[in-house]
């Protein structure tokens, strides 16, 4: 059996969490990440019959049966993941259609998966319906996007168009736009269901006055999505109080669609 601390999926998650912290997106225990793992890639590192303990999840969905996830722990600080991965992270297998999580590795101090597990698992299920390749759900608290939700209209078309207009490549990176949820109580099945519903039409879902969710096929893609939207929000905050002289026109956006082979969300461009 190989040492799980040498597993590429674990090393990549630890590096990503460290990078997210360095970007200021994850103060204290802010943020959480879940990564879908294949049984075959885990079998080299863990005895899959050795269940450490079973943790109830409080929700269920048939699509989750038998699925394996590497996930951050509740109350854990991203900045510490690199020093003690086994205490801050866990590997779970979902059974009873997701109602139970069998702990196979990690959470060594008796902890458990993130309080946002419902939003993560329901978002994975929602994304598989539109993208069977989806493996990552990432939540964090980037300052500029968060700040924007205090002063910008939360209408999804308006919010998306503002972000698209702030960097030429935004429409290329997230042509489906950004979906937005109003403030809701976090850590609940309700916000999980609402997030998952929004995930059916976009890989980015802003939680007003809280943060953002991203989804993607790997950690790089998901990090890059959030990074791009956050950069756009930063630029908007730099210019929003100044007289606007220039912008990226809808005509220019259509040129970008043609040049990069992407299609902007229906009805979002004139
Ligand atoms: P957890 O520590 O439970 O992951 O919660 C952090 C967070 O960002 C809640 O939205
Ligand atoms: Zn949060």
C-alpha cells in the first residue's frame, strides 16, 4: 500500500488550499473544497474495507451512492492543511444514497467534513447532469466579489454583464455567466438545494454577502474560474465610483464569442 500523503490528488488539493489561503480567499476556517475520487485511484493508497467511522450527512440523492470524495474538514484552516493534511482533510465513501459517509482516511482529531457538505454534494449531483466530467466543488470568500454583492444589483444578467465588461477574457472563461443567490443561512440543506439548482446553468454561484461557489473538472479549472471572476470584481470596485469613459461593447463580446468558439448565455448580450 502506498503512502496517501504521496497521492497526486492529495498533494494537488493541499497545494490548492495553500494557494487559496495565500490569495486571501479563506480567512480562518472560511471556505471548503470537495473532490470526487475514483475507486481505482484510491485503492493503491487505502484499504477500502477499513471504515474508521460512519458519519450521517442529513441528506440523500441516489447519484451519490458509492461515491468517494476528498473533502476539507469543518472548522479547519486552509493555511494549516499543508502541515497536517490528515487532521484537516478526509476521504469518505457515501452509502445509503449519500445519507451516510464512511470515513476511510483523515479527520484524525475526531472532526468531520465541512458544514457545507450538503451544498457540495448537491452541487456535484447537479453538475453531473450537465457535465459528467465534473469532479470539483470549491467554496471561498474572495473579498472583491463579496464586496460587490453589497453595492451591485444582484440581478444575474446585470451582475454577469458587469463582470464580463471588466476583463476581455471573462466571457471566454465563463460564457454561461455567474448565478447569484440572495443572502441565505449557510450550512443548511436549503442553501444546498438552492446552490445546486443554480449549478445546473452555471459553474459559478455567488452567495450574496458570503462568498462564491465554483465547479469544474479539476482543481485548476475551478480555481481559475473563481480567480477570473474575482479579478473582474476587483477591477469593478476600482472603477465603479469613477465616470465610465470606455467599456467592452456587446459588439466586441460577439467578436470574442466567434474568436474563441464560445457562446454567451442566451439573452445576456444584445
Ligand atoms: P466549514 O469550516 O464548516 O467548512 O465552514 C466554512 C464556511 O466557509 C462556511 O460557509
Ligand atoms: Zn463560507
